[in-house]
């Protein structure tokens, strides 16, 4: 039976956090159950962009500090690595606090795009192969540190989605272009996870503060007061969806993982520490607008897409013409017209790569009126049922 550990923690103050993580890992056998002396262990945080820790977009640096120390206590060698897309990597590492932690803890910090890649054949309806960081998959093991927040294509960013950072450079953009629907994208993620799984030792989700709404960057900062951990990342993500009020059995990513036997996806077969899962459920969670369409079957979606759609929209009062969105757009639908940027909606595939790299938060989401009405009605019904069930 897969084990998932969950604990309440309300502060990133190091002594409080350190004790909480020790208690979190104890039911799993502690760090000693995950790594051996002398091993090189890659620690993979979630570093989307140049966001300060309090913005709840990136893994908090104090979580990283604690994990580094735990790895060293076991006599292993920690290395920090990620692949922020199209951004000044040094600025990203500095703003998120990761560079400071690496320096203070005397730990190597790398950028995957500076290293060569390995090619892997996969089973996918649109993609035939994946390129992943050679460095990341030549270490002895990986510890995965995602942030607990919403995402348009996967509903939530948790353990499996955070591993997409092992795809180096602009290759991620190309994959977004090819696997542009939620089902294609999550199928690709399940194939990526299949490759990485033998190296993955532990996943710890940082949910002390997290994000709902228009994540992974422009949503509401929430005090979730949670830390979660498991060796089985599929089981961990399954429980994460349930905590967010989402039936994991209907989530495309979890369905793909179930079909490929990548981990435990049945809630009743996952052992929860500490206690009843209901005690940790997120109150009044809000999904992203794009997440609403993830549950619509692909054949049906083709028929109703003209009525249910979400597209990026540029807020010109916030736009600084940094051109990052233009660079990253896989379909090249964002064009400069004089002193403004314009999005050609007819060619937009709604991958929202543009929103992820916009550090000025100048790209919003606009949805059809029908979808707005349907989404708000469903949210209201869920809220009423939640109150009635208490």
C-alpha cells in the first residue's frame, strides 16, 4: 500500500519548518529510507520565474534549505537544478532566494539548459520522443519539491508536473505546441514520469502558502498550511487533487498514470498519515478558468469549443513590451503592432505559456460568457453541497 504523509505547518520560520518536515517524513522512514551515503542527489524545486517567495509561485527557499541539510546528514551530495523558461536564470535564482540558499549551504546550483540531453522513445498519439536533461538523469536519485498551486492544463501543479522542468530550454515550448490539449499534455507528462520514476526517491509538496484561481502565476495567494510527501508521486498527486475537492478518478493526468500502472491512483488503497484526509481539505478552492474544460471529453470538446473557450488577453496598462511572451509563444500568435502587442486568437492554442513567463502579470485570461456562467454555477453548487455535508 502506498503511503502519503500530510502535516499542518503554518510558518516558514526555519525551526518550525524543520521540525514539521522531520515529522512529515517520519512515517515514510525519514530521509534514510530514500538515499544512501555517497549518492549524488538532484533536488528539483519549482522555479517558474523571477518571483519572490511570498508570491507563492515558487518553492520556498527554506524548504530547500531543510532538504539540503537532510541529504547531507545522510552522507549524500545534494545538487540543486531547474530550467526556468526564457528568463534571466541568474535573476530567477536570486529573486526566488535559491542562489542565497545554495551559497549559504555550500551546494552546487545548475541550469539544465547548459547541459546535453538524452532522447527517449515514448508512446503518445502526437509525440514520438522526449528530450530530457542528461545531467538530471545521470544522478543517483532525485528529490522533487513542487509548489501546491493551480495550473490550466493539469488543474494543479504538483509532483508529476514539476518534473516537466527536466525538459531543457525551448524544447518545452515545442512540446506545448504538439501536445496542446489537456489530455495530450498530461499523456506526455505520464510518459515523462515513466522515464524519471526509477530515479525519483521522494516528492515533498510545499503547500504552506499556495495558489488557487489563475495559477501557476496570477492566482490568489492562499494559506493552505500544508506539507505533503510520498515516495509514490502518483499517489501523492492523487491525494492532492482530492484535497482540492477534485475527484482524482476524473483527472486526465491520473487516468493516464492509472492506465500505465505508474503508481497508486485508488484513494482507498493509499495510506494517509496523519489521520483523515478530510481534516486537510482546502476550503473554498478555486480552479483556473482553463481548468474547467479539462473534464470535457475530446470528441465533445471539438463540437462545443466555439462556446466554451479561454484565451490570453494582454492588459496594455501593465505590459512593458519585454517581448518574453512573443519569444515563448509556440504558435507565434503574439505580434507587435506599433507600441502594443496583439494576440491573434484564431491561431492561439490556449497553452498559456505567455502567462507563465510574464513577470509583469500583464496577461490575463478571458473566457466566453457561456463558460463563465457554467463555471460559476458549478462552483456555487459545489459550495452549497460542501456546506450541507458538514
